[in-house]
């Protein structure tokens, strides 16, 4: 049975699943769907176009489904879609899509920490973590299991690959390929995300394969096109090899680079 406070404001057209908890002073608009077992806390607002999955938690002050902060938006019917098990912490804002993608999407089991902003047409995969005050501009794509540390901003149309770790207080201006760490200003390659890969049960052999591929791309003195050709010629096709190649080849903004070596570089993954 749902636990819905009489002090919450819920539009009669909203679709509320079983075992949903809605606390006092939460506001739920009409064109909204909230899945089974979700908890919407006080002072949060779920606006038209929001589709919330099962067993999500939305903390106080969050605003889900506000119209895009984009002057090209002219009132088209768009959505925010939030996957099962995702947690939205205090004062997070997630805007609806525009006619570019028609939706903003957060995958299953994401953790979006306090004060983060996810703009229109962003697409986040599953198990993504955005730490406090991460700011994603419009059309940003984030792969599964990516972690973006606090106070980081991503420029519009950039992509952050799966199983990446992005250091805090940085700016993402170029695409971050999968399986890597990215840090510094300007942002650059900082090694393989070996800790994250181990936590995701990647084998030692698989991590070594990824390390060897990125040695060709970032450590050896190859142009990007020469590095891609060498990787294709010398590495047996695998899911990981092909994901790296596809990501780099399809980049429209270009990928992050590796800076000159410094004493602070972590050489353990090279």
C-alpha cells in the first residue's frame, strides 16, 4: 500500500504505482508516472513529462522534469526517464529533453549527489555516479559505471565512456574514452581506471589488454589515426578493443590527450 501524505500536492492525472511513499509538501504534476516502491521526499517537485522507475529515491529539493534551459525549446512534448533503483539527492535538477533526442535519460541504479545538474537530452547509462555539484550541459552522454567527481562540469555534446573515472573540480571539454582515468587542467589521460575495472570484475588479463591498447593510443608517439591502425592490426578483436576503437572513431569533439610526463603521474597502469 502506498504511503501518500495528505499534505503532498498530487495532480489527479498522475500515475502512482504500488507501495510508493510521497512525503508532505512534495509536488507531483499531472503528466507523471512513478513506479512501484519509489520514495519522493518533502519539498521535491516532479514535473510534467517525468517517468520515474521502480524503487527510486528522490530527496528534498530535487526538481525533476523542468523545461530545458535552451532558447531553442518551443514547448515540444518531451520527457525525463529515470531508471529503476536510481537515487536523486538534495537539490538535483534534471531537465526534460528537446526535439534533438526528445528525452533526457538516467539509467538504472545511478547515484546523483546533491546539487548536480543534468541538462536537456543527456543520456546516462546504468550505475553512473555523479558526485556533488557535477554540472552536465545539454546532450552529454555518460556510459555505464562511469564516476564523475564533485564540482566537475561537462561541455555540451561531450561523451564520457563506460567504466571511467573523472577527477573532481575539472572541466570536460573533450570526449573521455572508456576504461580510463581523466584529470588535470586541461583534462588529459591519467591512466587506466584499474580500481574501477577490478571492482567490476574485469580479469587481470583483460585489464592488461586495455592498458596495452591505451599505451599505443596515449603513451607511444603516434598520431590518433596511426594509433587506431596499429591497434586494429595488432590486437585481437574483443568487446573492449572494439569499444575503444568505435568510441575514438566516432568522436566529434576529439578525445582527451596525454600531457607531458610529470612526477605526479601514476605509472602503475602503463
